[in-house]
């Protein structure tokens, strides 16, 4: 077998293997609960059989006025932890459940990829970037979802919003921050930017004069007063669906009543200890003033994970 034939054979082999794997997800995903309110959501996203057959319903969101649709996506242990103390990547929750079947562990990734496939941008914080040890990329690794996103949007990549106080915790050698593929917007919330830390490849833009998404370069730095102002401006220039993957920003978005949904997957694993929970380092809500969650969907695939979509009630 010559090299060209071998490469073709290898490509076909892995395509078949990938198809069989995602086919197993499609046939085993069980929709246990669907809130009737979903039938009133008129904004259907990525109307494709592959998605509706996999999750058991047409993926839709409500019409949101004067703001983007903002949702978080996380995997959590049974006691609410987002990662292990010895493995702080966000993917560790699913990967480390040794009693779950492979499809259960991979289904957690599928939910995240589905979220990324509908979003215009993804929010991350500097802690999340550091926990991923410089390897974070907002890629869509499911080829079917990637192709569907491209069909509807003409693009396979999301813009990444990095929320920080200043540039002191930004490592510009990280994959995301140093490549020529991913659009990045670094937002310094307290209006302080250390000019000496800005690489030549980054453009410092005037927050107030941004008019549309075309004003953004490949790599950008902005200064703004609050996260609220940033989200409002991004919506103004054309970002309509924003996925949040930052635990810190999740709490801040709830405080500002900007978060619409959370897609939360629960692993049966128990971790214990302190920290690594949503909002664990921030000021808590009080008993007479706090958000609640209402289940929109509940999925399972085996007996070691549950996958939820929940809307936030203020």
C-alpha cells in the first residue's frame, strides 16, 4: 500500500469510527423531561435532524429583548465541584468518572460543543485559562456540529471574550492568545491597561466608539467600567448569543440579572473539600433575594450522569 492509499484508508477508518461513536450517543440519549414552555420558544437554532434526533426536541431559545441571550455551560460533581484539586481542567469532571460508560463521559463534551455551535462568542476568565494550562481553545470538536454551524453562520470559530481586572494574569503565549485563528477580545473591567504588557499583535480599541463587529481586529483589548456595560456593548455591535464558561462571570451575570440559562451536567462523582464551586469566592445571595432555576430539559444516557438545561428565574 503506497502512502496516498494509506492516508485515504486512515481518513475513512476514523470517519467511520467517529460516526459510530456519535451514532451511539444519538441512539442512547434519553429525554426524561421536557418543559412545555419550550414549545413557546420561537427562535429555533440550527434546525437539523442530527440535533433534534440527538436531544429529542428542536433546539430553540426565547426572544430576548434589549440584551443578548446569555447562558452558562458547566459539568459538576454531585457536591457541586467544577474540578479536582489535582486536575483543575474543566474537562476533569467527566473524564474522571471511572464508573461511567464512555458514551456518558463523551456526552458531557457533546453538550458543551452544542452550546458553542449556537453561540456568537464565549466568555472565559483568567482563572479558567490558567487552569487549562494555556491550552484552552473555543473549538467545536464534533465534526457534525462544526459543519452545521458553518452551514448557518459561514464560520467555524467563536469570538472569545476574556474578562479580567487588568493584564497581570494574562499569558500572551497561551494558544488562544498567540495564534492567528481565534478572534479574542480582552476586556479590562476596572479601566486599567498596562501599556507595557500589550503585544504588538493586539489592538487597543476605544470602547465608546465601537459601532459593529467589523470594528474588531483579530486580537483586541478594551477598557470598560463593568461587565454589564461590556455585555451591552457587545450586543449593540452584533453579538446576540453568548456562552459563558467562566465560573466567576457566572455569578456576576446572575447578580446583574443577565444570565438566561445554565446547561449543567451532573456527574455522580464526589470530591468534597472547599472551593471550585460556582460563586464560591464571591458575595452570596440572601434568602429573600436570589435567583432560582427551572428545569427545561433533563437527559440521561446511562446511570452515572444527568444532563440538564435550566432557565434562570429572577
